[in-house]
């Protein structure tokens, strides 16, 4: 249900100011609740599937102007989890 809520919040991108969407979606939902669930899921196919679903929610335009190898500051914890 958190993933569905994240997906719905991120759909507001372009309608509501981007800072508001990123604050609610990434800082609050992803980093406070969803990431905790991902960190407690044992490594394996289930965790990979969950991570793929989370990443699929992010608007592509947020990443267009980033340099190669960089990410949004709000996604650093998720990136570290993915690298592990």
C-alpha cells in the first residue's frame, strides 16, 4: 500500500510544485517508511522486484539534467541500498 501511495503522490508531479512532491514522496514516504521495508527484506528476487517497482514510480524528467553517476539527494539512501 505504501508503494501505491508513493506512486499516486508522484503522479502529482507537474501539477503541484516539484519541491512539494519530492518532499512528500521522497523524503517522507520513501525515506521514512518504504526504505525501512526494503532494508528489512532479505536479499533476493523479492527485494529486487520491490526496488524495481519503487524506481518505476519516479518521473523521468527528474533525472534528465543530472550528470552521469549522480542522483537526487533524496535518493542517496535508496542508491546505497541498491549498491549493497
